[in-house]
């Protein structure tokens, strides 16, 4: 509309404004923008402005419609109530109310197919150049256009543009998506999947053929629109995980956010069914070379990725937690259906927007309505999670790439571990050969591998397998960075400074709180295993001699700190309890030692298996207490009654006899059984001076050799360990030293290391197996063929043995890294 201010703006006034001195760059830029806007606006009223300048006293003549519009606008602006309402809203929100798009004021019947297409083109062209407020206006406009769209294809296009605009409203690298926007986006994806399922003629593709259609297509005409449900699912899952990381885990908001996991599982099921149909359609068609084969491979990778997302929400749940999740999903499904019925009834009985506008005029505030997601009617979780995990893993194995297969293996091992299937989890991890090439994995996979190893150690501990549990957990506690390895926190190091980018990247790698493994339980399990393995050595060699031998360094470090303390109080934390228990058990006082261990409150986290685990621990402490007692006090006895030993350690006579017989057999106890009196007769033989000197010389020589080997390893990368000494007798054809990367170099002492887990775990692969998910594996004498055709980097030879110096031949095909 034309006002007198427009007409009064003369060239002289413009020149005067332009010639004003001392304008800052910001003000000068704003002035230029204002002049251009006035000039553009006045171009439509050039004739009227010229007539007014010739005769200012004559009123400007306008049409009746324009005059009525001007009068209505003047009345609305002169209204004090309206001005006060706008002022209050501006003060409350900090944003001046912006005019809505013209299409928002049009009736749905007036909006044609071409109008919707033009608006979608404008939204697509504005990506990357609009602000957050503009995107919010675009979301409102697209929500309005969804009801006015013509046909299922155009509705899907509107929903896709709405989803992308919501994704652009936040940067996932800095801040997660708000809960309200996440739910709006999730509801839009549900609507898109429902429209695609109800209209088979509409297909979704990543790169559809562009068309400038201006008319609505026929109902049965095939049409392809842009849409990537798998990518939408991954982004929503990442935003949900980021929201959990940024929420305080000790508040109700965290628990409420966890309830939205049911919506993710439901959407993942819909996307999986959608991709299965695409895989079936492409499998039925003949596949050639080039683009068609690449499209089939891409669909299969998407199928594997969606299956991995579903496994990511199931693998860490025990059966009790899974049942609770299933019940929560069913409750959310029924609540969503009730909310949908209530909204439909309200829309049928009330006029559109009348009550909401009146309430907004009265209160002057915009109330935030809690949105309830409507889950699809076909969504349902099975009662048992083990069958679902096996099915999803099989999908990944058949369709995924190497990294996806590796993740699926780790998820399966973790799942078996929390369900106390230690041998099944161990065999699966060994067959994958993943532990031999952990340095080649990406960092997220390394974190998952560490978490899986920790759960495998806890599983062995719950089953009473002390050696296996210690072997798994020593990899974590030997580095003193348990939190960082498990991605459950960051440890400050005064000798290492991190850049802000590194800190931000490390924060993004942290796992949510509900995925954390309790560090107190993990540490208590590891130290309990270390005590049971080292108590006998401490009793035999004493504190000084034990420190000079190969032992558990974390336990030895705790005992050294314990010895340096001036005042010793009652134990308070896990380390204090375990240190006191170790000192007591080394003297044979198993009751006192077990009392310290069983008093820890972290055992309550074991749940129903607490009593079973503590019972196994009690038996282990009784047996190790008997060994420690005999080793520490045998020199003070000439004979010991078996009946008295059974009473002291509360063991059966058969079990006590077996322990003593084993100690006599391996020559750790000098004695013999006297069957008529049922006693153990001690044989005291004083070592000669030559024998004592020879023993001291052997110990010092062993330490010197160890230091030399480690110095050589620091300079050449070659390391020879005690395991190589043991394995040197196992084969005649694989001489040479073992390198850090697992391969060999020719010559040397003829020592070679065999497979890493053969001795400790006793695992032997099935006949015909020579590789896992990561590739071909290594050559063996059976001539077995590889089961898969994935790529694999050869890291070294398998067979360990005594090569005899130069006899260790180097296999150029197997030893090359």
C-alpha cells in the first residue's frame, strides 16, 4: 500500500542522508539496504508518487479495495490492545513477530499441485542460506502444505522436505536435536513409511530422475520420489543417543528419553521390511554389470546397517531388561493409539484453530503440547531376544561388509557374555580372529571390543573360571586407562595436553550412561582373580621374592602403596578391601580374607546370581588358603593331620587330599602321605650353600635377560617372551623371532610363538575353518579353504616351534605386513 511517507521521500532527502558523515560500516550497510528496499517498493507506485510531488495538496487516489485494506490496517495498528499484545510477545520471546507466507492464508482448496511444487522448490533452494527462524517458518508451512498436497507422491515429497529442514535446524557435532523436533521428525518418517506402504506405485530412491511436473499424476502411474529411510533412521538414532549423552542420567528426564527407544525399534522394523522388499525385487530382476550391480550392493549394505542398528538396541540387555523394554513398547503402542483416536475425535467436533487462537489471545503465551508418538499397529517384539539376535546377525553376515560383520560378531559375543554363555562367546571371538588385529580396527570398534572383553571377563568370573577371567581383564587393567578404553569417562593426565578438538571428539565417543559397565564390579572381579592366582606365590616366596618374579603388576602396585602408608585404617573402597584380603590370604587366613571380599556392596549388582558367585568365591578362597598355608608354614611342621586341615579350611577330605597331592606332584611341597595315620609328613631338606648361590644366580640371570630383551624390543621392534620359550617345543618348522605385528624374522634363536589363545583357552577350530569375519586367516597343515571372500591383511605365521636359527624360513606370502 502507498503511504505519504513513501511519497515524501525525495531525491534531495536521499542525497542528504547519503552525505551524512561519520557512519560506521554497519550503519552504512543498513542505510544502503534501506534505500534499495524503498526504491524497490516505490517502483510499483511511481505514477502516484509523481502526481503527489506535482501537487502535494491533492490527496492520492486509490482503488476502493486498496483504500479499505489501508483503513483496516490502520485500525489494527492503532489498536492499543493489539500493540500491547505484540509488545509482550516480543519481550517474552525476544523475536519480532514475522509475517507468514502468503500460502498460509490461502484455503486448502485454492492450493493447486503446481503451487505446492513451487513452494517445495523454494524450500530446497533456500537450504544452507536460511536461519533457524526461517527454518521454523518452513516447518510450519510444510506442515500446512501436507494437508493441501495432491496425491501420495506429493505428500511424501512434502514430508521428506520437512524432515530435511528439521535436520538442518541443529548441528549434531555441537548440540543434539531437541526432543520436540525429534518427535515431529519421527512422526513424519512414520507417515512417510505408511504412505509408501499403502501406495505401491510410489517408490523411494536416493537419486531419482528429476522432473518438472506441473500436473498431478494419475493414481496408478508409477512415480519415483527422493527418500532414504535408512539414512533418516541412522540420523534419528544418532540424535537420540546424543540427547542421552547431554542429559543428566540421575534425573527423570533421562528415563523419559529412554522411553523413546520403542519408537526407534518400531521404525527400524519398518525400514527393514521396506529394504527386504527392495532386495526381493532386485533379486528377481537380472543383474548386470555397472550401475545395476552397484545399486544391489548398496541396498544390501543398507539392510545390514539397519540390522546393526537393531542389534545396537538389543545386545546389552539381559532377559529381564529386554522383557521390561518389550512391556514398555506395548504400553507406548496402546498410548499412541489412544492419543490418535482422541485427536481425530477432537478434530471432528471442533472448528480448526478457533479455540487455540482464542486461548492464545487471552493468555498471550504459546503452550508447548507434549506430543505422543503413534507406533504402527504391526510393531511387536518377540518374547525372547536370543532368536532375534541370531536372525539379525545372520542378516549382517549375508549382506554386510567386513566392518559390519565385525560389529555383529562383537554384539553377539557381548550378548552371549551377559547371558553367561562363556564358552560360546569365547569360541565365537576366537574364530573371528579379531583379537589378532585390533590395531587395524577403527576407534569405535576398538571401544566395542574392549567392552566385549570386559563382559567376557565378568562372564568367566560368574562361572568360577578364575584364569580365564584374569586373562580377559588384565588387558584392560594393565594400561591404567580403564575409563578411556571403555569410553565411560576421560582421565586427566598432567603430562599430556589435549586440544579442544580432541576433547570434543573424545566426548562424542563416550557411551550413554545406561550402557556403562560398573567399574567397581569390574575392578573387584579382576582383583579377586589376581589374589587367587598370586596368593600361593606370595606365601612361597614372600613379599620381596614375589616382587622380583613375574606377577600381577596392578595387584603388586596396590600392595606397594599399601606398604608405604604410615597409618592403616579400616578398608573403605574396593582396593582397600582387596589389599587387606590379599594380605590375609597369603598367611592362610581364608575366613578373614573372604570376609573382606564378601563385604563389598558391588556384589549386589550381580542380582540373582550373587549367592552363587559368592559361594564359588568361598570355595576358591578355601582352596587357595590351604595352598598358601602349607607353603607358608610347612617348614614349622613335621607332619599335618588331614582331618585337622579339613576342619580348618572346611573342605571335604577328598578335595583336600587332591590339593595336597597336586602340590606334592609339582614339587612345590616337599612331603609325602602316610596312609595309616592319615597325615602329611614334611620332608625338610636344607639346601647347600652352592644350591642357594645357584638359585640366586638363576634369578638374577633371568632378570638380566628380561631387561636385555625389552631393550632390544625398544630398538628393533622384536620381542621374545616366556611364551615363546614354551612354544619353542611345539613345532620344528617355524623358527625366527616374533615381531610386534605378529610376524617373524628369519634366523635368531629359533623361538616362535604359536596362536595366542591355544594354550590359555584350549580352543581348537573346526576342521575346514581357516578364517573369520575379517578374512582368509592363516595357512594350516590341513589345507582348509576359506569360508568367506573378504579381504585380510596377513599378520604372521601360526605354527610356533623351534626353528634352529637360520632354519626359520620366511614365508613371503604370509609374513608380509
